[in-house]
C-alpha cells in the first residue's frame, strides 16, 4: 500500500478539496398544487404523486 513520504501542505490539500462541491437538489413543480418538489417523490405539501394521493407523504409536526 502506498504511504506518503512527506506531509501534504495546506495549499495542496485545500486545492485538492476545492473540487468537493455539493450539487443543488433538482426540483420540479407539482402539477396539483404547483409547489416545488423533488422529482420521483410524492409532493410534501399535498401528498400526490402521478395523480395518486399518498397521505403518509404529507408533513406532520413532531409531538414532544
């Protein structure tokens, strides 16, 4: 297994890690309520996906 011979400098480490970027979540509009939702996921505001209603997908407040 390869082991580094010298300590990697801060500038080399940071320039290497500069490419670790987070990508933004893709969103679409819900055809039922026009709220922004993730594709292929039931709408969190109205609970519909592909014309069907899923009651468990709606947001609920936590008790406690």
